[in-house]
């Protein structure tokens, strides 16, 4: 039972997103971890991050301009991660 609870908590926190975080001078950041187990790129997380950024900018009637995109592959006991820094133009 203990392992089921721990696994459930890890699964729900493993694919968490920071949401849109304001930085400075009109720049924003979104970070999201992948729930993917095993080695390789975080499948689908890049798409999710861009969807969130596009939705945010669309509310301002603008489009996303990528400033920096960092993708960290998942590994042994390490979830993958995507970090997007962007502007709405």
C-alpha cells in the first residue's frame, strides 16, 4: 500500500508545469517535467509547453517568439524537463 501511494504521488508531481512565469522586460518562462519513465527526450512535453505559451499570448492577441528552449532528456530515476523562455509579439 505504501508503494502505491508513493508511486501515485510521484506520477502526479512528475508531469507538473510551472505555468507562465513573468521574468523581466516582457519575457516569460514555462517549465514542465515529463512523467516518462526511461531514457530519451520528454515526449509530448515540448508540445504542451508551446500550447500553453500560445494560449497565453493569444489572450494578448500576439504570437510566441522563442528566446530559449532547453530540453533535458529523462534518464535513470530522472524525469525529462522542458524549459521555454519566450516573448509575446
